[in-house]
């Protein structure tokens, strides 16, 4: 009884092949297969070095420009003025901004000009402009920083051409931006010119009607309360007309999603809503307490004030548009021109050799350890199955052979 109990409690000896895998096993495999591991690692190191030397060199050049500082500052000021609703201030926002520059740099039009200018279709060895644009997109990076600066990075096999392309993109940006500004100013000037002529004709007609009415009815003035009402309504109507004109100018070149056009349309709706409240607040509006001739006179006087305000607004807008159309000065501020780089952007030869060598060493060591573990633990059945697999593969590689 005691002997059998001792037999049950005695620890069973663990076979050598079933013990835990440890560092000593790795070291044994490394020592046993050191020549093969070293040979494979050295061969790949030499091969990767040769390949890295054969790969073509690429160079990167960078040009940096600044977003239009004046436009950005004016935009900030005008938004503040609009938030404060200060009377007598013009709230036209500048159309130039760093975002505009970024869109132009990434536009198809600009990039097609660069591709044709440098004959990149032939250099890239691609068929068609779309393929060239795809390759150009991989070589060119445009980034906008938090400060508003924009970097144009160009990758090319020719270090001099990389710098030339980056500088050419900045030059095309400036040219296209001036073209866009002149186009917008021309459209605005033409529209404002028509509005100005119509407003002058209408104002002359209203003034003549008012003068005729005064001479016929001997009405020369109204009381102070009526004057205040006339001024208030005239200011609202003049502002509504100004906003309609601004919307017409913007609709000449901007889409419905344009934020500036949306802001003008929203403000116009608010002003028209105020006008409706005034008009429906008391019959004839604020003039309901006046006699019939007084109401007629107040309306004519209101139209004259509206026309005068609108004429002054249109005259200023027209002069601004005319001066803007005449401008052809550059607007892009170049912080750093691109210069040919002395350093290679790629390939990173050291990284290629080190990475390939390290990966090969790890793979060779892993294969050696796996082979040793398999040789120590594989059963006769597993070995027969592996021989069968290799025999099938050899038959498949032989001419006319195949797996059966």
C-alpha cells in the first residue's frame, strides 16, 4: 500500500523534447546554423546595397509663400464691423485668401500648364493627361500651415528641374490669381455701370416729380417726426437695394454655396423683413398720420433720399471695381524660392541596407529555430507527409507534370 502510494506521488520525469522552449534553444540554433545565417544575411546586405545604388536618385525642392496678409486682416476687420453693425461702414469682404491660393495650386488648370511647360508627359512616359496628372499629384505636395503660409514641395529626378517646377507653380499661381481678380472686377464693373446709369436716370425722374409736386401743391416740408420716419424707411430701402446689387455682383462669378453670397442673401432677407414690418405696422407705414398730400410728398421725398444714398454707394463701388480691374500687380508674397537640393530625398540607401539586413537575419534565425524544433518534435507520420508534399511539388514543376 505504501509502495503504490509512493508510486502515485512521485513526479514523472519530463522527456527532454517536451521541456519549455527557452533562450538556450535560440542560442543553440544560432550556433549550429551560424554559417547559413551569416551567409544569407551577408548576401542580402550586399544585394540591397547594390540595389540601392542602382535605384535612381530623387530630389525635393520647396517653395514657401504667404497668404495675402492684407486680405486676411481686412477680412477679420470687416467681420468684426459686421458683428458690431456699425452704421456707415462698407462690409465688402476681400476675395483673396490663403484658401483661394490653395485651391488654385491644386487646380487642374494650373497643373496642366506646368505639365505642358516642362514636357512632363514625355518625361513621365505616360499616355494621356489624366495619367500625367496622377503622377504629378504623387510628386507634388501642397500644404497650408497654421500661420497661413503655403509650402509647395516638388519631387523630381533632376534637382534643378524640381526647383524650377516649384517656382513655376508659384508664378502660375500669381498669374492665375491676377487673372481671376481682373475677371471678377470686370464683371463687377460692367454690372455696376449698368446699375449706376439706371439709378441716375431714376433719381432725375424722382427729383423732377418731387419738384413738380411741390410747385403744384405748395408743399415744402413736413414735421420732424415725419422726417425721422422718412429717413428710417429710406435707409432700410437703400440698404436693401445695396444688398441686391452686391448679390448681383457675386452671382456673376460665385456659386450658390459661396459663403459671401449666402451672407449677403441672409442680410437682405433680414432687411426686407424689417421693411415689411414697417410698411404693415400702420396702414401707410409711418406716414399714416399725414394728410393725403403729405403722404404723397413723404413718399417722393423718401424716394429721393433712397436714390441719393444708392447713387453714392454705386459710385464708390464702381470706382473701386474700375481700379481693381486696372490692377495687374502680383499678390503672392514669396517667402522662400525653391533652390536645387544638395541632399537626396530618396532612396534612403542606409535605411534600405539596414532594414533588409535586419529582416533577413531575423527570418534566417527564425527558420533555423523552427527547423530545429521541427526536427526534435516531428513524428514519423509528419515526416512522411512532408516528403509526399515535396514529391508532388517536384512532379508539378517537371514539364508535363502536375498534381494528381
